[in-house]
């Protein structure tokens, strides 16, 4: 599946998602995160102060990223590891494939990594004759289905339990056909049994990183299944694939970020597993890899530093923005057409692959502000999406009908007297026409709205007119 190729066709993707009955049954599960995040934040009186502190930590790191990257490389090397710098997808893939080929690797056990999705790692490994096995349960499920993740922290949130049972029966043909898979626990046990052999036979383990610590050369991953621990301790080689923006200065800084990460993502105080890795196995260590490699990917991020979209580099991939986004709730993650869905994807995608490819995504927002309100890093997502809309418009990438409509509105907006007259006339006319029912089931030029919902009839005069009248009465 070529994700980048579907991004410019966002509107077609949305139409397909809205008419997918199976998807619409699965998507409401994303809303469960809203209550759990609110409860977790309420249990921690200093949560808002932690958000301010987390933002300051990341801003400081990004302002001095070159120094912290050099420090991180030095510390990794001192611990016996190796750092590989990759400017883009091609270089990152070349490094990983060379590591695999040099060691005669036949299989790679992968922990969850959005960056590996970004560079298309699985397809590259398979093209080289190397089996890539996703070990996160959600990632394993969608790998069987040949799909991409539809959510950052819950990649298979678009899949129902019945779908999983059908897929397991289809792909696990060596198991008894009459086995009972009616309960989630049974599905989990079967996946665990299948994946355990994959861990034990893997030549290389690859994980992402939630944070990279400059102070110690440590990589940190957070999981709820423990698969990341097995992927990085059982194989002889551990490869960490991470982007430059995962750096933080110290372990104390990482601890502060961890306090807002899980609470914002799943409503947990902390994820079940928080695993720190620093270099390969040392003499006397009971387990761990013989080799430790870190592939640091840029892929356009350094170009964002100091620019209009630098705030996006604070993102810690918690998924809170999409958990609270009404647009994501309606269409799911695959509609966004690339790796990163939801409001954060609407900003990050055009930043990484260009506004020509991802320029439609920032239009998928009502600017309700829920994403910014819950973002643990206080990223001004609506404002950043607005900037991308402006760039798309300036480059004449928006459809002619949209540009014409905006131009028509701008003509009136630049003439306040004419704007007030026209809008007052329109509101009064709509009030008279719709007062019998109080709403419209159809209006010209509003079919996109009335196809799914009625439009309330105006109460008469415009809001501005009513406000002026009220203000005059108060005086």
C-alpha cells in the first residue's frame, strides 16, 4: 500500500471511510480515550504545570539540538554502541539493510515504530528477502491484513474482534480449525504463542524510541505488552530507529515527559513497561544484545527547526489530538493517506512530504481547538494548520471552486457596510423560509452539510446585529 500516493486524494478517502459500515462500527472505540485522559489528568494536581514544563524541556532541546545530538552520539559510542546518521529515507534503509546483510539476517523482530512506517522499512526488508515481524499485537494484526496503522498508539483501532478472529483463522492454519477464539483473551494467547517463536528465532531486533537521552546515550521505549523488551534483548543485534526530535537532555527531563505521555495517550499513570537501553550487553549482564546500533533519521525535520512549524517537533506521539478530534472520529486514520493521521498528521505530513502531497489534510479541521486543549506539549495545532492552508492557497493548490468561494466572500468582507447588509438580508430571508420547521433538510450550496444533518434556521437578525442592539440597550 503506497500511503503517500493516497494523501492527495483525501476527499475520496473520506467518502470511502464515511460509507464503510464496518469502519464506522469500530471507530467509536477511539472516544473511550477521552474519559480516561480526563480522569488521569484530574488525579494529578500538577498536570497543567507538567505540561508547561514539558513544553519548556522540548523547546530548550530543539534550540540546542546540535549540541545534544553530539553529546548523545558520544555517550552511545562510550557505551559500546554505534550511531548512524541518515538524512533521508534512502540512507536510513541503506544503513539497516547493510546491517542485516553483514550479519546474514533472515528475520527481524520489530517493536512498534512509526518512523519505520515512515520509511517503508517492512517492504524494504521483504524485498531483500528478510522477514519483518511486527510484535506489537495491533501492529501484528494489521500486518496480517496488509494494512497500515490507523492510529499512533492503537494501530488496529479500526479492526473489530470478529475481524481479528477471521484473520487468525485465515493465517494461523497450522492450528486446530475448531479452536475457540470467541474471547479477546483467547485471541491474545494465540498471538503470544505465535510471536514467541518469532522472538526466539529473530536475528535482529528493531525498536523505535519514545525518547533518546543525551546525558547517558540511553533509548527509552514505553509499551503495554512487553514485546519491545523481548525484541531488544533476545536477538544478538538491537537496532534503534528514531528521528532527531526524540532527543531530551537528561533522564530527569525524560521522567517529566513520561508523566504526561501515558496520561495523555491512554489515561494510564505510566505505561506497563518503561524500558531503558544503554549500549550492548556488558560483561556480567545476564541478557541483552551483542551489538547496539542507533539510526538517527532527519527526513526533513532539521528544515523545520527555527521555522513556522518548529512547534510540531515537540510532539511526543501520544495520540491525544486524534483521540479528541471529531474529524478523526468520523473518518479514522487511513483516510489521511500517510503515516501520521489526525491533527498532528495534518501538520506533520505536509512538513515532511510537501504541501503538494499533504496540502489537503489541514482542511480536515473544524478548528474547534480540542486538539490543542489536550496536547501535553501545548502545540498550537489549529494555528499551524491555518498556516498550511495559507500556503496551499498561495500556491494555487486549492480547487478552483474553493478559491472562487473564498474570493467571493473576501469581496464582501472588505466592505463592512455591504457585508452587514448582505448577511442581514440573508439571515432574515432564511428565518422566514425556515421558521415553520425551525431547520433545513436541504439548502443550495450546503449539500455537504445537509446530507448528514439538518441546518438550524436563523432566529432572525445576524449575531452582529443582535450584539449591536444589545450593546446599545445596555449603554
